[in-house]
C-alpha cells in the first residue's frame, strides 16, 4: 500500500520537496511547443537528474513509478527550462 501521496504542480523551476523523498508518478503536460524537463536530486537546480524527458507539443504523459518509486536522497527539484511545460508530481 502506498502511503498518502502529496502532489506538487509546477510550471517553472521549483522545489517540490526540500528533503529526501520518493516519487511515485509524474504527469507532464505540454502546450504548443513542448519542452524538456527534469527532476533533480537536490534542493536547488544543481543536483543529479533522476527523471528527465522532452514532452512533445500539445501532449500529456503519465509516468508511473508506483511499483518502483524513484528515491531522491537530498530533495526533489523540478527543472523546467522553458515556459511551456507543467509537471504534476506525486511524492512522499
């Protein structure tokens, strides 16, 4: 059973969680031009990318890690370089 999952909705660079955590799922939604994004193992934009992708234009993608959550040791930081991607992250 998964513990209570918290969500974070980000449209630009932002701290999702400022401590260690587990990511269970990500929804990436992109507008007209799409764009790249990453989830870094850090409390700022300087850590190791543990999850990354390029979302195509006008798309929505669900990434399910519930069977093997991605472990972030330092923190969870959303790196969204452009202005055209929205990430919704399910984590504890």
